[in-house]
């Protein structure tokens, strides 16, 4: 009888150890899942921030290039206007002379 009771006690202890081990594994697994979820969220946030920073840098670079091209275009227009001004003045003088020389 004593041996049967000892076997039953040993079985109960073994079951209790298995239950505790199972609970520990479940806690560790849940902790690992939580850690993985946090790491994934952090990585996604970093990805969004990197995309936003790259996008902002691209906008700034594009705006700087657009400003540079606009300034260059204005300079070319002014240079062209200055080069043509002499011709415009000469043509205007010819038109004025032609109008003055019209028979009344």
C-alpha cells in the first residue's frame, strides 16, 4: 500500500512539474510574441520615418533645383531682352521715320 501511495504521489508531482513547465513555456512564448510585436512596430515606425525623411529631402532638393532653373531662366530672358533691345530701338526708329515721312 505504501508503494502505491508513493507512486501516486510521484505521479502527482510529475503532473504538477509538467503543468508548471507548460505554464512557464506559455509565459515565455507570450513574452516572445509580445517582444516580436514590439520589434515589428518599431521597425515599421522607423520605416515610415525613413520614407518621410527621404520624401522631405527629395522635396527640398526638387524645390532647390526648380528655384535654380527659374533663376537661370529669368537671367536668360533678361540677357535675350538686352541683346534684342538695340534691334527693337532701331526698328522703332525706322517705323517712326516711316510714319513721319508718310504723305499727309
